[in-house]
C-alpha cells in the first residue's frame, strides 16, 4: 500500500502538475497604461478585449486552423481604444498564473482589419494579416527576447505611427522552439485582441505584405524547424512575411527598431535582433498584473529545461543586452513560482510521511 501511494504521488506530479506549468496564455493587454485583463482558458468568460482560448496548450502544426487566434478562440465582448504610436504591453502567463514558462523562440505581431464593423463579431479565419513587429535574440549570441517574458516582463509593441484609423485585431504570437530540432516540434501561441484605432493617418500594408493564417507558415520553414536553435551563434530566419514597410520595414525586407542599435532582417534572411515598430523600452516596474489570471547554451545538449524553480536573475539577463537597448519592463508579481513551490513542497512532505509510515 505504501509503495502504491508513493507511485500515485509521483504520477500526479509528473502528469498533472507539469503540463499546467509548461504552457500558457495571454493574461492581460495594456495600452498606454490602461489594462485589459483576459480570461483564463476554459473558465466562464467575462467582458474582455482578448479573445478567450479553450486551453493553455499550444497550437501544433503550421496548417492548424487554430493558428489564426488560438485554440478554439471565441469572440470577445469588448474593444479597446488605441491610437497610432501607442505602446502595447502583452502580459503572458503560465498555468496557474505563474510566469511564462518558455525562453526559446521569437515573438511576432500581426494585425488585420475587421472592416467597417466592430471586431466583436468579426470572423478572422479567412482574413489577411500584415506583420508590424518581430523579435528574436536581443543581440548576436545573446538570449532570446522571450526569456524576458519568462522572467515576468511583458512583451511591448508599438503601433505604427501612421496606422490608418479603423477596427483591428492585433495578434501577438509567441513561437516556442524548444522542440524545434525536429519537424513538427514547434509550439505556436497566438492571441488576438480587439482594438479600435483613432486618428487621421493613412498608413497601411501593400497587397503583397498580406498573408493568411494559417497559410503563411510551413512546418519545414527555417524559423519553425530549426536544428540549430540551441546554438546562440547561429543565425535565425523569421517565419512569415517581412514587417510591413509602413510599420518599419523597407523594400529590401530589412528594418531597424527605433530604440535598438542592431538591425534585424525580415523573412528570407537571418536575424539576431528586433524588426518593426516593436521594442522593449526602459521603464520603472509596472504595478499592473492580471487579477485572475537563460539564455541559450552553446552546447546542443543543453535543452533549457522548462519551468525551473530558479532562474537567472534579471540583472544577469540585462547584462546580455546592448547598453542602449534596456528592454526590461517588470510586472509586479510577488508570487512568482511560490504557488508551484507550495504544491511541490506539500507533495514531497506527504511522500516523506507515507515513506516513514506516519
């Protein structure tokens, strides 16, 4: 009986606790300091601007229909107001409101027009999207920008300064490449938020910068299947189209972030930086957090285990970043990993008691 209980606790920890920690969702969108909480996947929905997904698991497969806005994404009831040049912060969380669990792979941002009607009832399954931002490693040989999200920082994106007014879906995507050494191993985490852009600008994408999602990616694209993903010296090719020219790209497909010193190439060429109108600006720690809700090793054998209870410190991460690209924007989260530690501590305490026969 004692051995059975020990085995049961082990299975519970392995199969129930780990999956919850290993994936995540977009928990909050902040636009110029105003926060819009999302809904926990699968929970009873409340009013939000973020389209709720059914599960924290990733979308698998580049042709999966859920690549559009996430697993079984549902219309959201609200729309957030925004203006050209506004700063958006995407706060991603792991299961049980823990920090985002991954640190390997790029982040990409797309937009699509909902037309003359509100995005609250807009079906985007056949919509055409344009890219406004993409970020891979912060610098050559440095950590992926996604590592900052794992440390509790939001991913910041700036709306193009000449973006025409209208109703838009903005799709922020984290591409998890921790399994990308094999075809089909990439994990897609897309999330769509509903916004209405004001102003009187006239900027927009050209027809050849528009893509379907799914449709823009293939499972064998260099930026999705990447046998060298754990080699920090290897170049990286972004999947999908280049950043739209009006959003910071140019005719050659190369763009430079406004606050970054390093240039980054768009799709079709290698990159180790930031492209488009997205960046991680310097800021004081934020007081916003959702209410409900290491850099790569040079050794290919280091698979960067997900969800370790101890991480590199933020200062260590910042030291890898160019001095003129201070991108860390801290989200206050006093219980980072505490809940997970509490669960694990309780489980192993029970395991010890059972073993001693108490």
